[in-house]
């Protein structure tokens, strides 16, 4: 009988250890799920776009900026992309022009965005050249931070 009793004690101890192990795996699984998957259905921007409804961009902003550059003979095409709080403006030049003139042309787009919106949105400029002549001055990158009205090239 003592052997039987010993086996029962060993089995009970083994069952208790297995239950502790299963409990640990369940806890680890729940923590893993919460850490990696909880909140996945939320916006990819999180709370960074809070207040964006107070800074509405014109529905015709893209066409307004494209028309602005369509008048320029040195500009091949201009494209605008808005993602979250960032406005990307890509301007492709077909003629070789000085970098200062290209920067001045690019900054004209800020007027179309509006001063109030410029305090909320970031603006990224990419100026490229696709002409036939070689031009080592391009591409030119510029950015305008929401906290500043100045474009940094």
C-alpha cells in the first residue's frame, strides 16, 4: 500500500505541475495577444490625427496646385499626395533651371494650402528633373514643419 500511496502522491504532484504549466501558457498567450494584436483595428495613425477635422483642405487642392504649375513652361508635371497630416508635392522640371528658381516655384504651392492649414499639416517637396541635358542639382528635397512657416531645403 505504501507504493500505491507513493504513486498517487507522485501523480497528484505531476497533475499540479501540469496545471501550473498550462496556466502559465494561457497567461503568456493572453499577454502576447494584448501586446501584439489588441488595437489592430484602430487607425494606423493612432491619435496623431486628432483635430484634423478643424483643418479641412480644399477639395480642389490637387487641381489648384496642378493648374498653378501648368502655367510654368519649365514644369513637366506636378503631383500632390495627402497622407494623414503630410502633404507631398512632387514637381518634375523639363527644363534645366537654377535651384533657387525651382525652390521659389515650389513654395508658391503653400499659398494654395492656406496659412491656417500650414500650422497643422507638414509639407514635403520633391523637385526632380527629367530633361535631356544633364543636371546634377536635382533632386531637391524640402520640408515645411507644422510649427514653422519656413521651408527647409
